[in-house]
C-alpha cells in the first residue's frame, strides 16, 4: 500500500509539472501534438512521436475530411496547430477556427472583424500554449484566444505603420510570445507614394497580458533622404521585414530569426540572421549574408531605375530569409541553419555566429528571389531536408548536417503537371515547392505547386505516396471548396496519425470555389 501511494504521488507530481510548464506531451497522445508552426522551439518541423504514419503505412493515407472556405481571393496559408484533439487554424474568410482533429467538426469560431478592420485574414500559423491560442493577422494585430472556448483574451496592434502585417508565426517559451513583423509597403507601385518608412522588428510579448516586453528593430530610424523622380519625399533606410518564424536554443536562451531586404535606401540588418537574448533582446551576434539588396515591386517593371536603384547594378535581389531556422547538434556543438531565397542554405555556429558551411542548392529562375528556399526546412536528428521553390525544377534535398553534403535529391516529379487537376491548366502548373518541409520518423512531407501532396522516404528520397489536391471537395462545414497548389507560409502538420495541409496557394488554378484545408489518415485510423 505504501509503495502504491508513493507511485501515485510521484505520478501526480509529474503531471502537475507538465501542466505548469505548459507541456503538450500528454495532450498529444502517443502520436504527439504539433503545438506551433515550428513543431518545437528549435524549429525542427519533425514529429519524433508519430508512429502510425511510417514508411510502411504512409502509402495508405486517405482523405478523412475537408474544411472549405467561401471564395475570397485570399491564399490558404495558416498552418494548423494540433493539440488536445483539436486543430486550430485561420481561414481565408476572416475567421479563426477550432475543429475536432479527427472529424473536422467545428468546436468554435472567432471573427477577426470583431477586432481588426476588414479585409482581415490570418496568414501565419498559431501557437497553442497554457490554455491559449496565439496568432497574428494581415493588419498587424496579435491575438490570444481561450483554447477551450475561443473567447478573446487579448488582441493588440504593436505597429503604427498602416502596412504592417504578420506572416511570422508566434513562438511560445517561458511565459513569452516572440513574433516578427513585416509589411506590404513593398507593394506600392504608384510613383506618388513617398516610399519607404516601415522597418521590421521582432517583438517579445507577455503571453498572459500581451504587454510588449522588448523590441528589436532591424533598421535604424527612417529619415528623409531626398526625393523620388515624381518629386515626393524619399525615405530610408527601410525594410528588413521579418517574414519567417523565430526559433530558440533553450540551453542558452538564444532566439534566431532571419530578416528581409531593404525597401529603400541601404543599411540596417537586411538579409541577416540574428541571434538575440530571449529575455532582453540583446544581440549575441548577427550575420549579414548579402551586402546590397534593395527591392520592391516597382523593380519588376522595366525602365524604373529611378524608383529601383538596384535595377542598374543588379542588386534588386529580394533575397529575404523568409525561411525559419533550424537549431541542431553536430559533434556536441550547437549549430543554426537557415535557407535563403538566393537558394543557399547557411549554417553557423550557434554560439559565435562563425560560418560552418554553405550549400548553393538552386539559382533564381523567375521573379526576384523565388528560385530559392522558402518558409521552412526540417531536421530529423540525422539529416536536414531542404526544398527549393521555382528552381527549374524545384527539388527536395537531404543534406548532411555536419558539412552540407547532399545525401540525396529528388526533383519535383516530371509528370506532376500532366495528371490530376493540374493537367487541365498547363499554363498555370509549375514544378516547384512553396511549402515548408515536415518530417516524422522515416518520412518527409512536401507539397508542390502542381497541386500534389507527397510523402518521401527520408532514407532514399523515393516518393512513397502522392495525392492530387486540384479538385472539388465537399467540406464538413457544408461548403464546397477546391484545392490547388499546396500552401506556402507553412507546410504539412503530422500528429496523432493524421496529416493536415492547406490547399490553395499561388499559382492559382481556375475555380469558382474557395480553398480548403485537407486532413488525411490511415484506414480505420
């Protein structure tokens, strides 16, 4: 009896400890939860607890449910979080949803228009921690909702610039939320617009109250630096937006995040990987990998040198770090790797910032920066998995984390545009990957712009399963939707024997319906 009571007391203490630390290990069950965009604080995008879906069973994945959105003209990109048997994600319709992870049945819905002005939509993936769901929107607001009811706990806008937005997904750690801010100011093509005044930043927020604890600005204060050819005031330096999501080395309390290009002028921490102290925001080190990069949409137009200073000398690159970093170990050393839109995967010493190795995986082939590495990569404890976007063709690589050697590479299948729904739109279909890479034991998951969701062998790179998403779906919520290119901004989520993916990203396949989120599982799973 005494031994049983001790065991019971010990089990109770363990449970309390897990609850106090906000752990989702128990909530996720044997297949593991997926509580944030990064998968874990180190940004592995790997679910080591997933055992149902494996190389022997993945070929049996079948559609379990689809959740359809009304047609809105917005892209599907809010990667879900899966915790406590529910899936949490933003729609393209200005709503945020919690659904039953197994059936898709709606648990609750939150209307963003109750906080932010329309048109408002969630473009990042949520983080779930300590009973709350955190996410940002395209109007610059950050939200905390009650995980159980969807009731608003707090919502705040931390940026005065009217073009500010969040594609960076929040990271929760030790009572704080960390989230980056970028903007759509690059989209102003009117010569009368006095470009540019936005500067990117990473914010540390109190998770309970939303109070701003510290901010790291990627640019010095913007000032007038002359006039544009139209006669309006020219401002700079500007830009350095943070599009990707932060990660953390828990041992040292160091945050890692990448930045984007200049919008106007030059200077600041553009095209850089930052290593910041998580508690204070102090700089541990920073690595700038491009020495000149000033780009906005006017650079894509001919004879706009006066509005795009880099057009003449070729420094209108748009070489953002939109990809989230990975923290991993090599021979006892903590390393941090990150993919760039230049097509280079960079690896640095996590403590010093010293360059360990770099691997050029692609060259740009299309519009500025789109030939490279987008949104996210994965590390499964053995290899790094990196996918290229418009790289003629986009290719999935497995790299040796110690030196960058290519273990295997698998191009987007040559027949991807000739079967399924994409075959009807050859002018749209491209062999490319906008999605972030995800892994579980023995399996790599990656969606294509040809509308195919695929699973690959992590050992050989062979395609083990593929599913065509360019088709109509009857949504469990009563709407009809149509899939398309697999989502950028995020990727597949694998948890508790299920796979989730948003479908309906650029390039856009013809459709009279809105986009969909798809959920797959195994037979009788």
